[in-house]
C-alpha cells in the first residue's frame, strides 16, 4: 500500500468522512472539535480544505452522508443534533457553506428585534485560557463562525459578547459545550491517575 497524499486541516482527531457521490475528487470530513471541512483533491485540487466550517457542531461529528444527488450533506454529532449543509458544486465559484435556510417570518417588527445588536457576558471562571485558545485561535474561530464580537476580560474572568440574541445564545451554547468537554477530560485524567496511584500503592504493600 502506497501513501498518495496527506491532507492536514483538522486541529483534533478526524471522526467522520464521506466521499461526494458524483464528484470523485471531493469529500467532506468532520472532527472531534465539531469542525466540518470540504476537500477537493486530484490534479486541480489542493492540500488545503476548499471550505471550512468551524464549530459546525458543538461536539464531535460522528457520522455524515451525502444526498444521492450530491447537493446536501447531513452530519450527526454527539451534541444530539443532525444538521444539513448545502454547498455549490465542486469547482464552481459559488458561495460559502451554510445551514439550510429557516422559514422566513413576514413580521418586520420581529425581524428588527431579532437583528438588534445587544451585549451580554458569560462567566468563565478558571477556563479563560481555554476560551482564548493558543494565540487566540479559539476565540477568533468562534467569532468568525457566529458573526459576533467577543472579548475576554481576564481580570473579571468573563467573556463579553456583542451580537444578536440568537448569535449570543449560540456562542453561550458552544462555549458551554467546550468547557464541559474540558471538564470531563480533566475528570477522566484524574480518575486514571487515581487508579494508577492505587495500583502502585497496592503492589508496594503486597511486596512488604
């Protein structure tokens, strides 16, 4: 078996992959961090993703499948959500990836209130560094994905968010999922360390 190429675009483990049903040089991949990537390989392809959707899901993407016609991609995640994505044909000059559009509301007043920019805060406690990320990568990616303005007040240990109410709700949900995942990983490491320490203590006592 010979390796043909190596594509690098995910920052965490790749957890799902699906080839496009009609274009043999195109496929999508999902990561442990909820990122969704679209790829085009081959003679005219690139080793960089053709499109990236950071925080497509709040948790790992475990499964994905294209519609037989190739115009929709369904993704399933550990965040208990199934999402559908539409994208222009591979090689076309179409727009960016997007969620399927929601039903339009004819109430102009409701639209104005929904699009009103507000500010809110979220307490981070001891997880300030997790939300900022290495060289600010996490908070920058989340701002781009949600369309909000975000700032971490490291003195007060809060995340300041500016955007619509819906955008702010999305940010809080994703940050909450991120902190839960970090907390669960930390608890798992502590349990493993305790088990390991117990094993060492038992073996020492047995030999004495």
